[in-house]
């Protein structure tokens, strides 16, 4: 087998091959995630319970204490 | 041990093309209760790869780019942390597509998910605007976005604010926090319903309105605009909801009523005046005058959407080549026609047109296992809008069209101010869940003419248990079904509340009807009975 | 107190819609016009030649056929009306003047309509070939364009149809005559009702409720003599030496045409001194004022929108102002508390009740008893317990305040 004389070409080739390999690998990994619904399982079993815990424990304003001023707003009437 | 007799040819065929309908056993793909997939469906090489790249990956990628495009990751992250409806829903959007597209193949798979893409984009656009303007996630500070956003009730058509759309963004108050979320992840809305009942509201008013009120009770509504426009749609409860919203939001509120007896020319005239009043209110609040040219520009764009919708209906009504499934048809149409103009609709319609034209020119039937063409009437269970997908896969029930799709059956004239206003008044009064529901009970019986028009032989009659308007005509429908010898099954539900009638219970009702009345065998028996009570 | 002379007669008149006075007016050739909602101005249905009957379905406890038609998840009042109609209880009606103001009663009235369409067969519930049912559209606001719209609706759909179908005189003179008669009823009812403002009232809430109801369901010209006599009688009626109640309350809320409900409250020690609910007198018995030179129909349209405090009104200032008006009533009638009652399945009042329950107490310091009830109250035991507890809490509050 002849040895490649062009160093640049070789590097580019390797880079391309790595890139292609990386893309392929990413595709394979993503396809596994997709096919086995790993995204759904992760969201359902990890993310949602954590978020819910956070939302359930959040401090919330007591909205029943909101003011209700009787005369604060005018009658919006324009064509009179 | 006996050696298994494998048919390798068939295995190869199933691998390449996917299993034929009767052999799919889709019900076996689910994990018990959660509705998660043990693995996603293998639809054959081409369709699986299409779904993987063009639906799953494409939508995940765009969910990221849309967030970046409309308001940036920081607003988004703050929003997720602050608002339950946002955090619990956003990430599960892909599974919403999954549920709506189960079992689809070929052209049906290429057309239907575009509708979900349109809705997801529009949803992100809206909630990102909310977050961009929200004072609650920035310590009460009002920014430029806050001053340039118009808040309105989700049933006030977005088109009302077209005259200001070059300077202001209008964002419906409840469309994303309530309406979209209960389709995507039905868990969130339970919190809001419970919240409003915890302050003493009885359980019987419309659960949609309860959820809308609950958002305010739980202080889970962003403060994203200086004023709001509300209306009396869909019902008495919606009128009353405005009172709670007024109390808890405490900002200038304009009530833009939709008169009830909309057939009456006197009523129509009055409605036109009310719309003008609303415009004057917006002018007063924003300090920006009404822009006729902007209104015309936007209406022309919206009219294009309606014209394509008519083409779609034509294909759906007259041929077997309509590639859009029941859930995509229903949700996209109501979303698009209510929200109003948005560039994503045109993009998606272009994609769908291509598929539809291909189906028509090549005479492709995307739903070859159709046994019955079904029209779905009244308002649908929001937590189970994808029942149509199940019904086709299990029983061959193809939901061709639904009532909400047919509400806005009009374009809007832009040749003169008078004509334009007149048409806008009609459009306004034909709001969702309304055109057939109010203004005289004869409207709700337009079912028969639409059934004929769309060549349907069966009715899926939604039975919203807490809708007083529909409950009030229940018996007359029963009488008419009997008199006309129409095959119809009732689907009881409580709009967003999946706890009242579960999805499993709904399926059981349809199963019972199909076996005991229609005496039919399921196409996929694995879908007859499964537990998805905890699913999104 | 001495019994009112006509009370038993009035009670008998309330036993069915087609009562003795209705029959008498019909025998005299007058047309009977049914309606359900305040937004259908009764004064227009009391034009010379016809008379108004606000529909009730007394003693209807089991609306089985109506439940088939409207399901069990719709307001009991609307279903009871349909049941009574299906039983033939409203066959005396010549017309129903309808409003699409609340969903349930709208649907009831639509069942009565004969539309002659292919899409849905007419039920022909009212056994009267000339019967018709006409709807008006009622605005959700009290603005000038809303007044105009409402007036136009009344002119076209009420006066127009009464004239065209029944030959009723709808001239301004006839309207003025009807207003005059209406105002006399209002004057008498107010005179009678004002005795409830006394520290030891000479009329009970129950008695007043009965009197107010007969004024709604009987031909005005036939009930007027009895009202006049009752008003006279009350001028000299002596109260009991000791006030027999423990506190005074304003009763507010949704549809209520059941005097036994008022009786139930009073039997628990709370005297009902003011009635701000559908079928109550606070709104319906305010006289109509026609300014010199004003179109009487215009005056009527303005009157009915202005006087109504229905939670159906949506403008922000209206939503808020009606809370203040309710608080003012409590003050005006020297009441110690407020009972807010909504009918089950009434969406307007379900919400209004929630807000009132918080706001009236928090912002106005008024004790509130918030309850949900049926049209006909079968579960009176539970309600009695609630009312007794409320009366006790009001008494404790009074003691604490040193009253």
C-alpha cells in the first residue's frame, strides 16, 4: 500500500471520517432514544416528578387577599 | 424444544413495509398505566425514518430554535421554573404528536404532523411573549414588551387586534396556559380545577372555565400586559369567569360581548358597534390609532388560510384521499382560526397542500382501513382529542370532520370598512363552541347537513357533562338519532378534566357500541382494553 | 301578629301557574304571555289585551321527562318548567316571550318553540295552535349602544310580535297605560316591603315573598285590588310585642320562587328583610320613570337594564359596583347578615356567590352564609343546620360588638 504524501489531504480525510462517524453515532444514539422512548421515560419518571415537587412547594400569593376596589375603573363607553 | 417456524420473508416484509393494520397490536407497545411506549412503533423503514427525522427530531430541534427565536433561553428557563403549565407541558409536546399520529403510514404520516408543528410553534411564540413581558418573573418590573402586549380572552378572535399588529402583539390569556396544556399534558389542569373549587366554587360549572379561573386563583397567570379584553364566550360560566379574572388581575378590562341571537340583523348591527367600542378602548389604552391598512393586510393573509381550509374540506367531503387525521384536523383548525394570522400556518399549509395534492392526483387512500366515515359533533374531550387515532386503529372509524372545524366558514371582505366590520362581527359571533350552540337550537342540528356533505355514516356525539347548553338538547338528539336511524355513539366527558370520565372509560363505551350495536370485530384487538390512566 | 286577610288566598294562587286569576283573565278574552327572566320586561306583556305570567313550576319535585330531554345536569328550575310544560301545565299560554339570558332557561324555551324545520322536529308542547315563542337578544352591558340595541329588540321582537300575532295595541298611549299600572303595583309592593325596614317589622319575609310572587304570576289588573287592600291592612297591623326573630338578613342569589325557602330561613331565626334574587322585588318593583318627551319604550329599555344587578353584566365597573349595591342593601334594610343562595347548576351565581362570600365579609364586614340549593328544597334538614349555625354566629358577633 502506498503511503499518502499529502499530509493535508490525509488530515481532512480523517476529520471527515471522524465527523461522519460522529454523525452516524449521534444518529444511532438518537435513534435508540427515539425508538425506545427514552425521552418520554426520562421526562415522565425524572423531570416531571422533580418539577411537580418544585411547583407543589412553591410559595404562592394568597389571591383571596387581592384588593377589589369598587370605584377603581370607569365605564368604558366611547360611542355616546 | 420445538424449533420455531419463522417466516423470514414475512419478517423482512414487515421490517421493510411495517406490519399490515390487522397485525400491528399497537396496544402492546404501551407500558401499563403511564402510556409510555416500551418502544415506539416500527412503521417500516421509510415511515419510521420519516417519523424519526421529519417529526421527532425535526420538532425537538425546532422546539429549541423557536425558544431562541421568540424570547431566548433565560426567559424560557424562568418561565419553566415559575409556571407549572409551562414546565409540565413544554417538554412533553413530542408525546402529544406521538399520540396523535399512532398507526399513521405513508401520506397520512406526512400530512398530519405538520399541524402539530404549526401548533407547537404558535404555542412557543405565545408563551415566550408572555415570559418576555411578564412582570412576575422580573420582580414586578414593567418592560417595553409588557407595554406592547395585548391580553385577551382566548375566545376573542385574535383578528380583533390586527389593526395594532405591527406595533403590538396580542396574546390570548388562556390559550396556552389552559387550552393547549390540557391537550399536551392533561395532568396540569387538575391543579387549577382543584384550586378554584378550593375557594368554594361548586364542581358543576364548565370545567374549562373552572380551569381558567384556577390559573388566577393559584397565581399561575403571568402578568404580561397592561389591559385585557374579555368576552362572554363560551357560556354563562365564561361570563362569570371574567369576574374572577378581573378581581385577581385587577387591570383595565373591556368586555367585548358576543350577542346571542346572531341570525338577527339587528343583533349583527349591534355587534359591529361593540367591536368599534373595543377598538376605541384599545386606542385609548395603547395611545396608538387604529391602522386600517394593517388590518387589511392581515385579513388578506388570514383569508388565504380559510381558502385552503375550504379546499381541504372539499377533498375530505368528496373523496377518500384526504390525508389529515381527525385529531390534526380538529386541533389545528380551531387553533388557527381562533388565534388568527401567523406565518407558521402558511408554512404548514404549504407542506400539507403538497401531500394532499399528491394524494388526489395519485388517488391514494391514506386511511385504507376505513369502515365508517365519522363526523364528531359538539365539543371534544380535550384530554383525549387523540381518541380519533385510536378509533381508526382499533375500529376503522375515520373521523373525517368535526363541529369546531366548521365554525368559521367564511372569509372576511376587505373592500370597504363597512363590509369588513360586518364580516368581522359575524366571525366574532361564530366563535368556537358557539356558532352551533347558541342563537337558537336549530344551529346545533346543522349536524345532518354536514353529515351528508361530508358523506359520513356515523356520528361521534360528544357529551360534555358540564355544558349546560349541550345537556339542554340531549333528548332531542336522542329522538332525532332514532327517527333518522343514524348510527351515533355518545362520548361523555368533562372537557379538560380526565378524572371525570377516563380515557379508558371512553374507549369502553365505543367498544361496547361497536360490538353490541354494530356487531363488528376490532381491527386491532390489542387496543380494546389498556390502562393509560396516568398518561399525559 | 294578626294573619293577613288574603294570605291564604295568595298562597293558593301560587299552587299552579294556571291559577284562578289567570283563568279569569283568559275567560275575559285576554292573552296570557309567559316569560321567565327579568330581562323580558313584564310591563310590555301587560299591555291592554294581554297579561304577563312569570313561569313557575310549584310542587314539581321529579322532572323525569324533562330530565330525559335536558339531562340531570341542568338547573332544576329549567327542567321543572319543561316538565310542567310537558304535563300540559302551560297550555293556557298564548305566547312565550323568551330571552337567551341563561343557558338553561333558554333551552327550556327553545323546546317550546315551533320552528317547522327539517333538522329537528317540533315537540308541540303547548297545545295551542296559535301559540308562538319569540326570543330577544339581551346585551351584557349598560352602555348607550346597549340601551339602543335592547330597545330595538323589544320593539321588533316583543311589541312587533304582540301586535302582529295577537293584535295588541302597542302605541305609546298603550305603553303609558301599562307603565301606569306597573308603577302602581311597584308602589304598593314597595309600601308593603318597606315595613321590613322597621326595627320590629310588621310583615315577615315569607309573607312578603308570597305577595311579591302573586304580583308576578297573576294578571296585574286582577291582583291589584288585593294588593291595595293588603297595603291598607298593613298600615294598622300591630307587630308582636317581642320581635320573634334573632337577626335580620338580606337574601340574595339566583332564581327563587319558593316561599317555603324563605319560611325555612325564618324558622331558623333569621328574618328575611330584603330579597335580591331573580323573582325578588328589589329590582322588579322599582317604578318606571318616563321623562317628559321621552319615548316610553326607550324609558322601559333603560329601566330594565339599569335596575338589574344580574351577574350577567360584564363591564368591569358593573361587576364591581353590584357588590357595593348589595352592601348598601344590607345597610338600608338594617340587616345583620347576608345569605347568598345559588341554585345548583346556575353558573352565573356559582361564581358570584364565591366572590360575594369573600368580598362582602372582607371589605364590608358583613357576615355571609353561602349556600347552594335546589329549585325545590328536599334537603331542608341540611339547610336548616346551616342557617341555624349562621344565626348563632351572627348573634355572637352582635354580642361581641355590644349591640
